């Protein structure tokens, strides 16, 4: 279900020269709808120069039930991110989708765990919510954060992380890695990659102690971290990755099927609608949007899972998947932005969200 609400911007706070935190006021009637699991994201919608743009940004904190915050870092070529940094002001109203996404962790008061977060740059955004909520809820749990940046000046949430460290001095360990700042220790200089993590394992961090690991940042860093943590003995089921795509890095969809003329039945809000694909449609989602369907989507890159649906009948080809878990795929879930029909009897259901 595509659920956007108009939320008022309560405040905009600068984090660095290129990044801001945007806090929305959530009315009492909508607070249950915007309840989130730490690690999830919000999709913001705006019309710029006559074109509707949607972008998803990780929820970084929820100060109180009546507020919800996201962090946005302006990037080269990022029309929406630059608009967010420069134009969004307190008092404005934006269309905001209810929280989405599979990444993250729901803290449990009775649990005592040891957790790892690896982040680079703006990848810290979902980690801040995960770390703060876990330490607050699980009184006996510990968290280690390995955080990479160019320099201390370019680091997002520097004050918030310092406050967390002061509040949980024995339960939070923060290891900063800087690539463009001179440090006394060579171990803490450079980029987070497989070699750096191996060095940390030899000298500073016992990776075998962690029950869960959360990873977010540039694709190469995430790939290296995933492979290295597996090599260091962490089971795959304990590794949780949050990928994001930006303009210029959108996944190229190279379907091996030709779906021109194929019909697909799309079920949404309990109603069925038949759509017809053309040779120009790159996915079921593209075809449905072209024919007026109001389906949920954000990144169109196989990353955010906002366009997730379930195949009820027929077969489809899904080219790219960075967000669905293996058990979800086995149960018939696909990303509609990355899927085309393989058979003539395909029925997909956007109401089937049971495994989210």
C-alpha cells in the first residue's frame, strides 16, 4: 500500500557542510503509523521542476513519539539531496511515506548481546538509531562501532556519538578510521576494507565476540566487510547489510526476457488490475506506473524493498536483489522494479507484506 502523509518540518539541523538532519512533527493520529524498527527508512516525495522525485533516507533518531528524523547528505548530481539541504525549511510540509525497509534491529529488553556496526560516511545514519535504541533498551548489551570518514570535520553526528559515548562509557566502543587526517596510529589511518579489518582483528578487536553485525556505506566497503567478517568466523545469518543507491550508481537492468505484449495482473488494496508491458518497460513496476497505478516505490534500484510484492501465479525474472532475504525469495516475494514476467499468467500481490 502506498501510504504518504503530509508532515510538517519541525526543524532542520546542520550536521556537516553537506549534511542536515530533518525532523518531522508526527501528529497524534499518525504516531502508530510512523512507529519504526531502528534501521528503517522514510521515503520523501517532492515535485522539482515539474518532475516527481522520490528518495529514501534512513531514520536517524526519534527524539520523542511526536517526532521522526532523517539525515540527508547532499551529493554531486543529487537533485533531491541538494534540494533537501538548501531548500527544506522549518514549517514546510512534505509528503512522507510510512517507515519501510528490512534492515535494522528491534531491541529486546531481556536480551544481553554484543553487537558490531561498520559504517562509512553517511552510512552512519541508520546505525545511530540502532546503537542508541539498543543501548537504551538492552541494559546489559554492548556495541562496537567502526566508523570511517575522510576527516573528523567531515564526520556526521560527531556530537551525537560523543554524547552516546559519554552516556554509555563501558558499553559503547567507537573506533574512528580517517583516510585524510594524520593520526598517531597507522592502524586508524586509511579506509575500511578487508585489509584494515584484518589488521583490527590482529591488534584491537575480537570479532568472534559479536552476535550480530550491521554494515552500511559504499558498496566496495560493504562487500569487503562482508567477506572479511565471514573469513573471521562470523556466520552469514548474523551479517546485516544496508545498501543504498545514488544518482550515477543506479543498477543497470539487463533482462534476458522480452516482455513486449505480456499482460500481468497487479493486486493492490484488494483490487486486481491488468497491465500490458511494452518493449520500453524495464520492469513490472515501470509498466504499472505508466498505466496509472499508484504503487509503492522509491529507489528503483533493487535496494530499498519498497516495491516488494508476492508472485501468486506464474513466473517472473528478478535481475537485481539487494534487499530481500533468501527465505522471502523462496516464499515468492520479488522486487517489482527489477522483475519481468516469464509466463503469460503472472499475478503479483502488493498487499502481501507478511514477511516484512
